[in-house]
C-alpha cells in the first residue's frame, strides 16, 4: 500500500478566509466542504440511516445487485480509481466482483482526508490481501494532475454518491472534462446521480423529521465558534430546504429565527443577521436521463448504460471516454 499525501496546506487559514468571505457576502453563505469535520462526518453517517435520506441506500442497492454486470461491461480493466473514496464501503461490491472475476486489481482511492484513506485502505487489505492500493490524499484536481501513467489497459473511474450534484451545472461540465483529459478512448467513468422526482421526497431528504440534517448543518456554525472564537447561537437557526424545479436543484439554507449580532473573534468580524435572513449552505442538483446523456456528450463521454434502484430514485451511469 502506498499513500501519496498531496493535500498538505494551511487548512486553518483557508477555513478562516472562506468563512470571512462567505459571511461578509450578500447573501451570506457557508461552504459544504467544511461540514465534514470529525463530528460532521459522524452526523452524515447518521443521516444515511434516516428514512428520508434514500440516496446512499439506493446506490448501495444498485452496486450490490449489478456489480458483476458493471465489471463485465469494462473488459480487460484491472485498475479502479475512485474520486472521493471516503470509507469505500459501497466500493466493496465492485472490488469483490473484480477480484472474483479477474483475481487482481489496482485500486487508486482519492480522498482529501489522509486519515480516511489510511483507515479504509487497511480495512480493504484485511479483506483482500491480493488487492494493490496506490492512494492519493488530495483534492480531485490535484489527484487528476498526478495520474499520468494509467498503464496499457482500460481503467474505470468511480465518482459515486450524488457528488456530481454538488457542482453547479457549468462546474460539473468542467469537472467531467478534467476527468476526460486524464483518460484515453475506451476508458470508463461510473458516476452516481440522484434523479429528479417529487419535491416532497427531495425536500424531506435534506430536512429529516428527526433533525439529524439540521444538526449536521449547524455543526459548521459550532466549528466556526470553536476554531474562530465566534458566538453563534446554534438554537437561533432553523433549517430550510426547497426544491427549485426550474433549476432542478434542492437549495439548503440556515434561517435566522431572530435578529442576531455575531462576533467572530479571530477574524475581528462582527456580522448582523436579521430575523428570517437565510444563509445559503449548498445546492444539490438533480438529473434525469436526458440531462445525463447530454452531460456526457458535452464532456467527451458516451453514456453506455444506466442502472436504477428498484424504486427508480437513483442512477449509476457508465460513460465511455470518446
């Protein structure tokens, strides 16, 4: 096992600068990437267990049921690259199918968290001693720049979850083009994408009845309190999630329940938040099959196959590089 640590940077300074810019803007905004500190990661794992948040379970069902079919669709492939691998739990279905069918596999997981990479890699090697792992602690673009020698055979890149939905539409095209620049004709991309559906289902997925999603979101305010010496009142914010049908996205906000004056000591920054004012947290874009085919065509890929879960809520899409 090899882990390349490319993510070395001043994370605290970057966090402070982003928070200053986000909370000084109009409208105010937070950044989804800062939701995933240690507690935030545990809260997100809890979100995946609530009834309303179907996405993780739906994708896991697809990969479990169709793993052999997916592997058979990428002939002569012995290299699996995963962008944003995390715990690699869902990926196990594909690794198992590759090892069973081909007896060998080079797995190249990419994640911003060195800890997550180390833990998941050791766990996988405990289950599959013949698996080779060449990991990158890096952001997506750092890792793509580093992947210069993919060997002679086709590779399969994984971009799972609904992570493509976290990009604005133009950003999603730019990201897929960046992946395409690394790949050769007849390399493959397997990408998860949540599907457009009833607004009630979508809005509930981002604002569950138990309040776990709210706890996950306000934990970013607690992180600002802790790391930047701020005094946000976590109970003075409600969570609001809306499906914007015209833009095909769920918009997630924290809404101030009363007028507030907040001091962020380390930044020397005071901000005023009025009653009813919303702080934008994230957009989660949803797709249909026409959108996905078009996205592939615009970025150098041909959509060869789409697998759906039984309730047709989520999609796993196999693209071939042109």
